[in-house]
C-alpha cells in the first residue's frame, strides 16, 4: 500500500449486514474457491495460478458466466485471502479471509476486531463481518466490504503480512508475495469478457 491509511479508506466497515446480493456474491466465491481446492488434487490445470512462491500461490478465477465474479485469492495451506469483485448488477466487492482458526458462527454479524498490516506497520481497531463459511461445514469467514475493487487492486502491496484478532485471540494470519501479479491478473479479468464457466469439479 502507498499510504498508512490506504487500507482504512478502501474498507467499508460500517454496515450492519450484507444485502442478499452481497451474500450471493460471497457464496459464489466460496463455492468456486472450494471447487478449486478439489481441482488442485485432481486436475491442477484447472487452477489458474498467476504467482507461486515458497509458501503459497495466487490464483485468478472468472466465474461471471455462471453469475459470479472475477476474484484473486492467495492460498497458503488452509489459509486464504481473496479479493472478490462485484457480480453483474451489484456494487458489492470484498476482501475475504478464511482459515482454520476463524471460529464458526451460526449467523453473520459485525464484530470488533484488530487488523495488522505490515504495509501500515500498526495494529488498528476495526469492525468487520464474521459470518459462516458456506463452503466449509463448521467454518467461519471474516470479510470487509471494499469501497472500490479497482482502487483496492491499485493499492495492493506486492508483499504483505496480515493478522486479524477477534475476542482477544489471533484468528487469522497470512503473509503473501506476488501481489502485483495478482493485481495484473484481476485487472485483466475485470477488463475482459467473461470466460466460459469451468464445469470441472
């Protein structure tokens, strides 16, 4: 990020609950992300990796033909950080965190959390949405609504460490590299025509 306040200006944290179309955007992203996990073990060619490092990789997905959206996701083992663009007819874009330490929840709700980003260099108190992970039984996700997906991608750091704390415990941590390649892939997806939906599991 180029400024210490860039994360806060890109995140829209003052919303009580996602609208139905916003939840649909997230559900489609989570479903596609899970399909990608299965594809990794059965058909690695169906996962479009745009960067691979020693600890993880960035993938790009274009699910617009099936009513979804463009997304880029950094996967490091079981932990994932994904930027999700709006679906057609929606302005809801997100950054989504999922991982095994995020506690499950039965219903989504705003929660006070701490957010550390190495580009900022400080831990900030924020509100984010803690919701059930519809693609993983008993799992939870944390997400922030983004004010502008194009601006978020323009400001993405090539390398970033992120920690999220909830209820006085660290529930998510990831360190990515290759953010600029992820940005280029997302920008190409956003500017291009929707790709045919991938029917492989």
